[in-house]
C-alpha cells in the first residue's frame, strides 16, 4: 500500500470517525471504499451514452407473438407450467 496524507475539516473528520465506528472498520478503509466508488463511477458510461444505448435497444427484439404485450402473464404462466412438467 501507498501511504498518503489528506486534510479534512473537523466536520468531515467526525463524520468519517462515526462511519468507521458504525461499520467497525478503520477510517482508512472508509476512505478507500469511498474512493473506490468514485473511481468505479468514472469508468461507467455517462448518462447520455446510457440513454443512447437504451433507445437503440427499443424494438430490437421481436417475439413473433402479436398479442404478447396484452397476454404476457398468461404466456409466462404457460412457460412455467411447461418447464415444471419436464
């Protein structure tokens, strides 16, 4: 591990201390976990990219069943019953 030093306000320090005590982990571990969440979020696509992908997926799957939207529960129940009999 690499040792580093940070400066916190008194309020941040007290909050960090409370979280560490509640979770029964070190303050350093709280900071590492928080940093991990921030870094992981950086690698996710941005909201516009997520929206673009979702819109591109709309209508891309076709079941060939014309009334699937209206009767999906019935079709699902039939599939479950058929799988259960196998």
